[in-house]
């Protein structure tokens, strides 16, 4: 008796990459792509519409990143399991994906070798970490995936700028030089912003910045 196919929604903003992944998993004979989209917003709509078994989401997409898609889905009670596609190997990105609800993390450079296995593992109720990752221990939780949106809205533009510079690795003195303030003033404003958001370390500031999309684009020059 033939197996029931695993239904998948695939979201990535590179059409050639999507086509390649779709062809690859279709060849497995047990996975069917029910929707292939290029933006986070389209991914969210497709998942709500099709209720697939598994969603494969690029971590960086126009309109809404993969982490944000998962946060929105969590609020709807969606049962779709998710795999995050990423070019990033940093533990920060891995933790952020799993904290948002992902069950798998696959590097884009090895997706053609591993994506079908990841889909099968996640659909079976397991967790999948790309074998090419430098650390293959289970992801650990550090920052709540639900930082209060109301708290985020209370940040001033200066506080946002300070947290972004901190996330990029700038010291308080370097931030002060760039913003025309004293290091002490920067420390005070940073502490106030962290209190508003419930952040207790630079690692958590980095994770928050990733979630907000603040680290996309050009890196500030020291």
C-alpha cells in the first residue's frame, strides 16, 4: 500500500533555488510541494491555506523573515512543522530559529543533499540539524521568542540605534563616538532599553536584533 505523501510549502526568494529543491524532493516519490513562494507573507498565506505537513522557510525573505513567519503561525495554533533554510552557521541563528518553533535547520549550501532527509525526520516528529554545522548539539533556549511587541514600540530611535551597534559588536565608547555622546550616557540608554525588553546579555541583544531584521544590509564601518 503506497504511503501518504508528505505535503510541503517551500518559501525562498531565489526562483532557481526553489525549482531545484522542488525537483529534488519530488524525485523522492514521497514528498509533494503544494506551494512554492518567494516572500514571507506569501509563505504565511500558503501555510494557512494548505495546512501542509512541513514548511521549508528561508530565514531571510522579503516582507517577513522566516522567524517572523513562525511567530505568526504559533499564534494561530498551526500544526505545520517547519524547517529553516539558512546561509548562517552561527549558534545565534540556530537558537533563534528553534526558539520560534522550527524543528529543523538546514544550510543552503548543503540543502540539495539534506533537505529530503530533513523533511522526513521533522514529519516523523524528530529534530533535524544539518550535518555540516560545526556544532550538532541540540539547540538551547536563551531568549523568549515572544518579546512583548508593546515593549518594542516603547524604544526610542536612539535606543534602537544603540542596540543595533551593540549587536554589531561596537563598544560603548565606539557607539558614543559615532552618536556624539559620552560612553556613560550610552551605557545608561542601553541599560534602559534592555530593561524594557527583558534582555540580560549581549547575546540576547544580538538575537533580538536578528529577529527585528536590524542586522540585514550594510555593516557599519568602525
